[in-house]
C-alpha cells in the first residue's frame, strides 16, 4: 500500500482507496450515480486516471477513458479490458465531433486553470452529440472565496461562476450541491444547447 496525504488519483494501492475507506466509497458512489445515465451509450470519462471509475460504467455500450498521464493509461490498460484508454488532453480531446453520448468529468475539472476550463467545456460540446449529456462533479471554492487545501486544484470555481461557465453551451437537467469532506461540491447533469 502507498501512503498519501491527498488521495488525488484513484488507485487501488493507495490507503484511502482500500476496501471500506472513504475515498473508495466516494469514487464508487460518484461512478454509480454517473452510470445511471449511461444506458447503452458511448461514454467518455475524462480525466480517467487509470480508468478504475470508468471500468465501473456497466450500463454503457462503449467507454473511452482519456488522461494526460501516460503512466496512468499504461497502468489502466494492464488492469481493465472493458474500456478503451488513451492519452489525451482535456483542452484537445482526441475524438471526433459528435461521437459521444455521455461525457463524464468527475473531480477533474478543478485540475486545470480557468482559461483551460473554458476550452475543456468547448471540447465537451464539440465531441458530445446534440442529444447527449455532460455529467460533472466539481468542488467549489468556499464561502470566503478561499481555495481548498488541495495543491493539485488549479481553479475551484464558485457555484455562480460554474453555472455561468456551463450555461454557455449547456442547460441543467440535474443540479445539486453535496458535501464531500465538509466542502461543497456540485453534481450536475447537463444537456447540450442546440448546435444548429
């Protein structure tokens, strides 16, 4: 087992992701929630890490997992044969236009800078089909506008900022704020605004 102060990448060898540990429960809970929207769909999970969560999207017809880390993708390919894993960037998704039914981003949005978050949302809009969904889970900046303690979070938006960013290309089907480790976190299912 690997000791880690921050359980930043979901990996079965990390302490927080062992059986009955909180990070494992959070991971499985979030992907079970997302899975309920994936029935017979072509799904993109980005960033996917090693693909552990993506491998749990049992309702999907086909799952792509994309991550910027070559070592994570290599590790995932040795573990999971029910998903297609490839190296890629959130701001230049290596998939064709209108090729995805459901795009999922669980706890990855905050790992890129603000300007890249806008680019990412444009990429999600590009690769997701007109009638597709975008499922996103994002920790929010706290009420005092202070960033959380996670050094890997490059930009945590406020609820208002996130809504403003999303409504450019999407409208909300489901929107809620949960508490994870005592911090606010948005869980949202969005549909694409008409591309025509």
